[in-house]
C-alpha cells in the first residue's frame, strides 16, 4: 500500500497526578528526520519512542510532542540531594582550577544549579517515574497506528491520482508511436528529395557519402527507442505502486527518466504533431512528479 508522508494523530491520557497530550505529525522529507519533544526526566522514554517511530516510518520530517502536566494534588517537586552534591563538588573544582590560573569567574547562583537536569525530581520516587514511563509507552503504539492509518488513507487517494497520470503517459506514448510510424514514409520521401537536390547542385559530390549523411540524419530522428523506454517506465511505475511504500525515492528517480525520454522525443520529432504530444507528455510528467514528492 502506498503511504503519504503527510500525517497527524493526537491523544490524551492520565495516570495519578499526571495528565498529558500527544501530537504526532509529519510532512515531506528527503529522508527520515525525527524530532521529539519529550520531558528529559522520564528516563528511557525518548529512546523507546524514537525506536518505535524508526521501525514504523521510512521517510518524512516527523515531529512528536508530549506535553506533561502534574496536578497540585500530586505534590511539589523535590530536591535530588545526590545530584546536588555532585553539582556542588563540580562547581568547587572548577572555581579552584580558575583561581590557580588567575581567572575570575562570575559567582555561582542557586537558580543556575536548580535548572540542571536531574536536580529536581518530579514525583514521589523512582517507582512513580517508572510507572509513568510504562504507561506512556503502552499508549504510544495506538497513537502511531492512528498516525499510519491517516498516512495510508491519504496514500490511497494519492495512488489513485498517480494511476491516472500513468494512464495518461501510456496513452500519449501510444499516440507518439502512431505518429512516429505515420511520419516514416514522409521522412523517407523528404530524404530522397534532399538527396536528389544535393546531387543536382553539387559538382563531384560522392553519392554514397551524401546517402550516408542523410541516413545518419534519419537515425538521429528515429524515436523508437524513446517510445520503447517510455513503455518500460510505465510498467515499472505500475509495479512500484503495486509494491507499496516505501517506494517514493524510486518513483522520484523514475520521473527523471520519464522526463529525459520526453525531452529527447521533442528534440528528435521534426514533426509538429509529434512535438505537441511530447510537450503534453512533459506536462503530465511534471504534474506526476509533484505528486510523487509526497510518497513515502
């Protein structure tokens, strides 16, 4: 199944004195970029969430936000005395090293120390924190599933659009093949006429050499290979859609190949109708490429 890189999911929960809200969203991206905003005092939570997202999502700029609140009934923050002792020892060591080198430091403030990670404990103890992390982890899987469901729903609509555009490219390629076949006799007649005109107006011209040059021109204007490759690309694009995500990068590369064949077709056409078909091909390919940018 094709998945879009655009998605959104949210959820709320609570445990004891804590309440929280989740927001998970994503937009287009060349690769996978995970940005998590999670309270850092919840030990092990961010690593677990990042691992789950990394397994579920292959591509996109993904942002996860967890807003956590604690009610007044839950009690106030408490000072982590062990962390305080470590911080004070470190401050004393730095200040002593500065004095020996004649460096004057700004006075340390209690507020600066209290702002350090781990200095204040949010909760009655380790058990509360562990239970909270376990609860948050258990709620995360349903959030990710809802997020993926939205990406798959949008992906289904996107696949339908892409199928239609592939059909347009196929129809235009068939039309180009018909026009290329029809112009063969016209081109042959033009080459014979040009050969006769050159021979009539050139003294001592080598007829074989002139014929070789005109044949080379005919080869250079032959678009059979371009039309054949367009047909092969159409099949490859359909196979990728059937395979399902993650195929966005492969489809993006295929769009470059489509565009290359359409450009060559226009440059070699030497026919107004065939050129018009080539230009229409380029338009559809460009539209399809814009859609492909959102495929995971």
